């Protein structure tokens, strides 16, 4: 899974493709929430068997996306993206600042 932000500048998708192609590729990004697909024509760079695509995306905070990298009609890679602006991934909370904890209550059972 790749983690990207809502930043509108260029971000990197790094993956291990099924084959190496230096020509232009088709990147399809689909939102899991809305099922809307956006297509990009991209070029990948290859380093140590890994491909990197640098592209500016319009993403929504807290949303999962699926993406496919295609060379024509041949699928080179299928993966997922999660969009978050939080940077401390070990302490990531999906409902950041949305949940308000109430004061502790007594845990006693009611007996008849």
C-alpha cells in the first residue's frame, strides 16, 4: 500500500512491476468511496527492479484508492493508496480529532 497526502504537488508511487517498459503508461486511480476512476498518462523510472511514477493527484483525506498501471491493455501492477495528511504512521488514528472520550464510569453490574 502506498500512502499519499492531499498535497497537489507531485508525489511518488513506488512499486515492483511485472515487466519493465520505458514508454508511456496508463495509470488508473479509482476511489473506493465513489467508484470514480481518473486516468493519467505517465512515465515510470526504474531503479533496482522498482518502478517510480511521479504524478500530482487530487485525493481526499481518509480515502482508500485502488490503482492499476497498464502498458496498453497489459496490466503491469495493481495496488492501493491511502490518503492522509497525518505523518506519524505508527500512531495513526483514522478518526483523528473526531472522537471525544467521556469520563470513566463505574463498571459494576446491576444485580436483582
